[in-house]
C-alpha cells in the first residue's frame, strides 16, 4: 500500500522535503511507518518518538487530518502528517 507522508517544521528539514509517498505492507501501523521513515532518513533516528512508542514522544502525528496513535493501522491512500508539539500561552 502507499501512504503519503507530510513533514512539518524540523521534520521537513530532517527529511529534506515536504512530503513523499512511502510503500508499506498491508496491515502496517503508524509505528511501522515511523521505522520505515528512520530507514529512509537516518536523521530521524535522533528524534524522540517515545520509549516503545508511548506518549512521551516529541512528535504529533495525524492520519487523514485527525490525531493518531502509533498503534493505528494504516490504509492505502492515507495521509500521515508529522509535526512537532506546539505550546502557547
């Protein structure tokens, strides 16, 4: 299956592009996608994706416009966005 990945802020800099299509086996989850991104872009290996992909990750991920967890199963044609957490006050 093909998944479109959009990178924002520092993730765009690490990937060297704003978006790309990534091929994954059927049944892959977001955690599998992150591992594939680390293979394609070794710069991502230094990012904090959380111990065992828990909530301590220093990244927000959306799937088709909604916040997503690392355990969500992907479907062909999904759009996944990676962006850093924001804070305000």
